[in-house]
């Protein structure tokens, strides 16, 4: 019985991790930046973690992290490291997700607020 459960798990993991290839053999991008941005519309709360993207897009956390960092670098998202996690959110002004190092984090209005409820 245990062997059967392990076999099913391995087959599932391999099916999830298999990368698609194009007609000339190159890997095809299966998670787009638009797909990642859509996760912000479906996730409850003001912030998204790489684990949220990985679960929603059925990809690895590393792929999710890479995509979130790309969106941050191009200014679509803001981010903040808390303990061992990086929180991502859409900035209020949408013009730039990068925080100015001169801003005081206690008064920075681009940071999301967490409402009770």
C-alpha cells in the first residue's frame, strides 16, 4: 500500500515538473508575468508570497520567486522582506514599485495595510 502511494506521488511530481518544449526543442515559458499579476486579483489579502503564486500557477516556488522579482524590477510590484519571507504587493500609485531608501517605513503610504476582519 505504501509503495502505491509513493508511486502516485512521484508520478504527480514528475507531471507537474515536466517542462514544455517548443518545436525546435527550447523550453517554453509556461507561467507568464500576466499570470502572476492575476494571482493578486484572486488572493485574499493585500500581499502575495511566492508560495501563493506557486500554488495558483502550479509551478515551483523558485519559478514564482523569479517572476515576482521580474515584476518588482520593472516597477509593477513593491516588496519587503519580513523574517525569511518576501511580501509582494501592488503599489498604490502603480508608477513604481521600488521604494525610495530615504522614505520612512512608518510613514510610507505605499505599504499595504492589514485590516482586521
